[in-house]
C-alpha cells in the first residue's frame, strides 16, 4: 500500500517553481526562433548561375564574389553606408526585381543600414559593379556604367 502525503504549502512551492521554469524555457525558445529567422543565408540560387556564395567579410571575398559572375574587379572606387528605405517606391520595387532575378531580395532589409561598395571592373561591358553588404553577406548588387540615369543591370 502506498500513501502520498501532500501539504498545501509544498504543492504551492512546486507549482511556483514549475511555472518559473516553464516561462524561462518559453523565453529561451522564442529567442532561438528569432535568431534563426534573422540569420542570413550563406548562399543564393539563380537560374543562370545555380547556387553561389554570399559571404563577403573582406575585400578579397568581395572580389571572389564578383568573380563568380565572370567579372574582374580592379579596385574599390567608393564605399559608404546607405539605408534601405522602409517603404519601397516604384524605383526600389524595380531595383528589388533586379535583385530577385539573381536570387536575392531586399524586402527583409527594409530600414537597415548597409555598406555600399563600388568596384571598377576590367574587361566588362559596364564600368562598375556595386555591392550591398549587410553583416558580411551580399544582399544586393548591380552593374552600371556610372552615368546618372543609366539603367542598372543584374550581376549576371
């Protein structure tokens, strides 16, 4: 025969400890989910190139990134911080479509401050390649001849 003895004071303590542990576990789970959702991918995919790397922490990695597209970077012409607008106008919608054509999307980066790096290119139909980099990963880019009002072209 088994006899269980429960005192009201002990059961309240056990319930309180259980509640605190449950809340702590829930908070840890929420933090983990948020960090997973905010992590940036290491690769992107497009039809013309397949899967390609987005990692660009250093200048040599940026050059390697451009070389994946058959481009030959000579030197950095300009580097500055820019902010992706929180609301896209028609121009940014068009620019984001250009990014989507190479497997990237700026929607997740609205309102974020990113590094804009312009490289001079060698032996290319365009003069410059522009990369948008956030937390060491390329999130966007295009080719341009550098003239005001000229049409941006995809990296491919």
